[in-house]
């Protein structure tokens, strides 16, 4: 019943920008941490950025200064603004949310959205 729906992935040239969105819907009491992972072919899934319910953020070193994570609690949505994109940012990006459902916390995942950066 809980679903995370992502959008915003696309093909973009190096140096360009994209904004990913991920919206949680369904039956849950609250949202704790929200974040983004990415996985490139042949690589392990990598944590990109996280944001707590209070707005504290943390980033992978590889994206610091280029990516910004934010959230709109009224819309149950997390965003990832990606600037100065590089070819090595090419990956499938997955959002996740830690949601409180019937007094227990569970982690839910989006379906993934492809980001491709061309030179």
C-alpha cells in the first residue's frame, strides 16, 4: 500500500543539471529519513545523499558541492538537485524513505530512474 514514485531521470550533457523527485504515498504515520542511492553497471549501490526529518543532510564525497537534497514534508517528497553533472554520475538512482507504519519503521524503495550523462 505504500509506494515511492520517482521521476526526473533523463539523458543530459556533461555540465548540465537535473532534478529528481520521489513522492511517498499510502498509509503511514510519518516519514523519518529520506535519501538517494545510485547504482552504475558493474558497481555496488552507492549512497548519494540523505536528509533527516529535521532537515540535516549528508552527502557522498563524490557529489558534495554539486548535488543538493531537500524535502517537502507537506508533499511527502524528496528531491535531488544535480548540477555540474559528470559522466561518472551515470547510474540508476533509487530513492528510499524510512516510514512509520503501524508503530514500526520500514524502509521503502522507489523503482529507480535512469540518469545518463553524455560527454
